[in-house]
């Protein structure tokens, strides 16, 4: 594994490997000295184009517990505000030869793009509304710890699926681990064609009691100004997970931060079914496992990378047609953009 | 008709060329066979059976070996030459060089420049520049509304008199039905086709690609196809009511083709174009998030693609137009959602359509040639013909030549071609535009002078 760009790239074995590694790191976290020297001398760069407290600090903590050096680069108050492009920012920061770049941006596919511009291992910490793979891994880890596994679990993901990168990564990860996923929410917030990912779609919570796990998504207040739903009050009436809807045998998850009184009632947040704080705890050990997998596990790249400035991979010039391509007309003949993800 | 010649540029020395033993193919002239075609002083002087014509003194000779195809040169009613104001993307010289390289002998340039082409003086200066710089003749469409703001009509009559071939707010719809209706009424005074970019902004707002399973998987806001088709239906009804002449640009979905078919059935004076990328690619190709595949309207689904091919075949869609939209490398080398809309297309249109539709047997070659030339007539301009006495607007193509799009770089200033890196078959070797040699591929040497 060279990068963690999306759950789509991971098979079940890779997810299980990361979960198992995270479990080993969890033991470390219970010790008095919580630090291991696994990544001593390695540099992890946090590059965040969106405000984030918990994900960024979770990555920072994970890197530090592995004894890596951490540099935080927030886009606000930086050259980005002076108009520097993503590419130039990445190339500039690459000059410091980070071993891994943890990247959050508001743009789908940005992590993959960056992976072609520099030699560091790229960890997608959220790319637009596309994916948030470490969140999905920590959710799998949390369920694994709580329930022993995901096979045949029925998991409902409830709320604003359209604007949720967590939902996309979770749908893929939960299904890959053997669970059946249903998404439920207002029709304006369930994107057309999402069922093609293999999940069921519901517009009411009438059958919520069939779920083993209820995963509530954050309802962002700015969606209101775009009139995706008529009112938060009505949203809460139809879709809030509360004591009336949640049964004692169900597990309740949420990626945080919670809007109490909107997607979750206060009572369920504090209920024994809720594993929301366990998810936060899992964040650190799972991110430790991801960084460890990328920087020291089998197949990890050599320390220091192969030198920055590999930018030309971004837009490879097409090469002359090879003899073997004679039947591949209109196919992409270059080893380029579409095929070049994981060399 | 406007008093000025609608197309300008392509001035050069009139060509004297003998195209010997070529497969001359012009469906309108019902020619398809091995011929010698003699061009003298920029006109087709004579067409004879192969091996019958001699090259006069001073004429160059191209040997088609009974194999190279000679076609009427293509016409593209929809290109962005980016002059004035965005010459870092393209200009009159590079854009028309790209056109010539793609086998085109005439293009219509869009007015969404900076400043917008919405005044007669600007049109005058553009035409002067084109006379000096354009390799192939260029016509200019002027804006329907001032500054493309969708509110006040531009001075259409004055623009028409200054040589505007037609009017469009391309890049944006004329969202307000009342405004478009006034333009249709004013068309009775000034003539000129109204070319319409159809998109309901309340439906497309925020979208960066086609709405569907792919956009859902990528988490990118989608543009539903009804954003286009509902506007096509609306404006076809308006055109019918006012008996106006409208041309629907870059259709992208089955619903739009259906709306055009219904309008034609009802007798409305409407025509339509489709781009090579909408005929050949789908939103599945966008999974790679290659920004060269981001354009307006977006690539749609496979059933829409098939419907467009069928509509082109049956004539519901009248012609192919590339919507050649150059952008600088740094503008496209950004995350997909940030990238500007548009792909270049002039240099690959024929080869891509030949490869993707003719070779698999979906469309006959003659029909493709007809649809790639028909755009001129839709705007009241003469069609390229392989006929004695006609000006030489000719394209010589090697239908067997295989190449990879972009392997030798681009004639365009920009490289944002959605077909870049794809293996294509069919290569333009020579383009004669308005009687002058506009393009010669490096693969072909004019075989000496007789």
C-alpha cells in the first residue's frame, strides 16, 4: 500500500490488516508510556484546506505516538490565501521531503491528484464530499471491537448522505466487511444513483428497528439556507434518532461533532448504545495503524522518498502507439490519468 | 443578409495542387471513388478518373495511391478562439491552426470573450485581426445579450450589419424566457441564427458533472439532464410561436434530442449540433476525475450517448460541432470541482468519430462527412463541395493511419483534449481552406513540382 486515497482501493484483507494493527496499538495506548519508536525520524505533514479539529489532532497524536515528526500546515493564513495553487503548495512542501502527507481538501479526488505530484505517501483525510477513508476504518474498528465483526450486520446510515464523505466511505467499507447497508434520509439529501453502490435506500425510519447498527450523520446547518429540507424542526421530527426510535439492542454511531436535538436527541448520545466516544478513541489507533502500514509495513516506500519534484507524472505525455495496442482503438494508450493510480 | 462577407481569414497564396489517385468522397455530390482532382488558383478546376489528369507547370502533386481519402473540408459552427482577452488559452492564429490540422476550412467563433463580443466596433477589430491571422476562414457569433448578462439585448442589427453570422450567449443560457422572446422578435429585423446553450441554472446550479450513479459515488454535485432538455423544449416552443430560427448547441441527452425531433415535426425552424465527446464518452469516463473530461454540458450516461448517435444518424441532430474550448494547463491542473469547463476538439474530431463510430460500423463514413460539413448551411454559409468550379475547401485523410492523440503535441495553444492519449485511426494530412494550403501534416510531402 503506497497511499490511502479511498476505501474503494482496499480489499477486505487490507482492512482487516489495518484493524488488527490498530488493536496492537490499542494495547500501547493503555500503557503508561504511550509512545513507540516505530516511525522515528519520519516526517508526517498535515495539510488541511478545511477547518478540522478532531481529524487533524487525531492524526497528529497518532504520528507523535509513533515518534514521527509532525508539521501542521493550515491553508488559512498561508500562501494558499495569496493564490498559490494546490500543485505549487504541494511541490513546495515536498521540498521538505515529508514521508507522508495527510491531506484534507474540499475537492473530490484531490488526494489522488496530489499522489501523482509528489513522492510522499498520501493519506486522504477527506476530499470534498467524496471519501474519508480513515473515518470508515475507525468505524469498522469500533464495530469490530463492540460486536466482534461486521458479517451479516444490518447497518443503517441516516441523514444527509448527499453531502457526506463519511457516508460514502462507510457504505464501501461496511459492505466490504460483510454488512448490509441501508441509507435513509430526506429524498433531497439522498443522491440519485447511490443504490448503485450496493446499498438499500429508504426515505423513512419506519423499518429502523431491523437495523443492528444505526449510524447518524451530522446535519449541517448551512444546508438549511440552501433549503434542502423545509426546517430543522421537521427534519428532527422525521429523522432524529431518539429514545423512541433506538432500541436497546442497537448500536449508535456518529462521526461527530453531534448536533444535539437535531440528528440525535441528548438522551441517546449519553445512552449505553452509543459508541461515539469509542469512535474518537479508535481514531488515534487506527490512524497509527494507517501511518505504520504506509511508512514501515511491507511494501512501504524507502525512507525519505525518491526525491520530490516528480510532478510530471501528473500529465504524462502520451507515448507513441505500441504495436500491441492495435486493437485498443479509442482506449487510453498512455499509462496515464485513469490507469496510473497505484503503480 | 449582411452586406459583409460573413467569413474572414484564410488568405494566402491560392493553391495549385494535383491530388492524384485519391478516393474522392462527397455524399452531396454523390462522388465516392478513385479520382484525380486538380486545384488551380484555389479552385477545383477539374475532376477526372484516376490517372487521367496531368499536373500543369508549377502545380504540386500529392499521390493518394488510390487510398487516401479526399473529403469536403469540415465546418465547425462552435469553437472558442478566446480572442480578445484570453490569448493565453488560444488566439485567432493558434485556434485556426488547430482547425486546419483537424481538416476544417471554416469555423464560427463564440463571443464569450473578455470583453464580450457585443458591439460592432469590437467585431470590426476582430474581423481585421482575423483577416491577418486566421489560417482558415472564421465567422463570428455576437452575444444575444449585453455582456452575456441575460438581460438587455445587444445591438443585434448593428452587429449583423458589421458581419455577425448569428447570435449566442454560449457558455450561459438565456435563462429569462421573455428576453429570448424579444431576441426572436428582433431576429425579424436583423436576421442571424440564434444559437442556444440550453441549461436551466436552477437545476444545474453547483453541479460539476452529470447526475447519476457516478456523481453519487464520487460525491460530486450532479447536473441532471433535464436541466438541458426542459430548456430545449421551452425554447423550441418559443421559436415556433415567433417563427424564429434557432440552433441548439451541444446537445447532451436523449430528452433534448426528443424535444428537437418534436419541434421539427411541428414545423419549427430549429437545428441542432452534437459534440464528438458526447457521441463517444460517458460519465463513466469521468470516474478518473481527469479534468479534461469536465465540460458543459457534462458527459452523460450510455443511454443518452446512444440516443445522440441515433439522432445524428437520423438527422434529428444536423451536424457535429466540437465546442473547442481551450484552457491553459495550470487552469486544468487542479482538482476536478475547481477546474473550468471545456475540452479542445478541433484536432481530434474526425479521427475520434471515425474510430469510434465509423470503424465499428455504427455510422457510414459518408454520413459522418455530411454531418461534419453541414454546419455551414445551418448558418446560411456555402457548403464545401468536391465539384468543378467550387473553391478548394478540401481535406485529405489517411483513413488507415493510427496515432495517439497528442503524441506530436498540439497545434492549439492548449492541450486539454478529452481524447488525449487515446489511440485513433484516421489522420488529416492536408487541408485546403478557401483555396489556400492551410495545413500539411509532417507525414506528407508534396511529391515535388511537376
